[in-house]
C-alpha cells in the first residue's frame, strides 16, 4: 500500500497541531453582557461568578453560596440567584454593584437568604428583574485559541 505525499503532509500537520491545541486555555466561561463579570465552571461543572478587568488574564472569584441558576444585570447592578444544586429551588439571592474597576474594598455583595428580604431590598433601590438583562447559569462549550 502506497502512501501519497498529501496523506503524509496531513498526518504531519495533525501531529504538529495537537500540542498547540493542548497548550491553549480552554477554560469555559460566559461573559455577562458587556460587564466585567463572567460565569465560569468549577471542577464539578457548576457555574460560579468571577470578575475580570479589561485585558487582564486573571479572574477574581466572587464569593457566593450554591450554584448560579440566573443572572440579571443593568448598568448599575448585578443580581445572581443560586441553588444548593442543579435543578433545585432558589435558596440564595445576591445583589452587587456593576463595577468597572476591581478594588476589593469597593466590591459590595449583599446576600439574602429568603425571597421576602430580597424583594424588599431590590424594591428599596428601585430594581426590577423585568427591566434587567437576563441569562441562565449555563456555559456554552467552545475552544479558546
């Protein structure tokens, strides 16, 4: 059986490109609109919130309980709703300012552990989920080259 030159070139190209693909950062994440906040999977595949400023390559973890099921945002605020596990009922609500520059002391995240307190809090600052952008906690798979 004779192997032609084109076949050899294809095999060599594949073998040479394989290490390049392995060295690429294939962390799966989803940016929240035009904010500096991202959803990123942990080792169990659950979505968690991170902050990444501009072209930096470092993501800052935002502390919260549970798995993110929904995210709402506008120019001033971000709301995350979390469950204990996938397909569970909402147990935790967090409201934070949509900051453009990461300064640890300026990052205010307010937790609410029951729906009534959460609804009172967003009403007091004039927020309404219906008037905010929305995404769920899923992160589409992609290759980052």
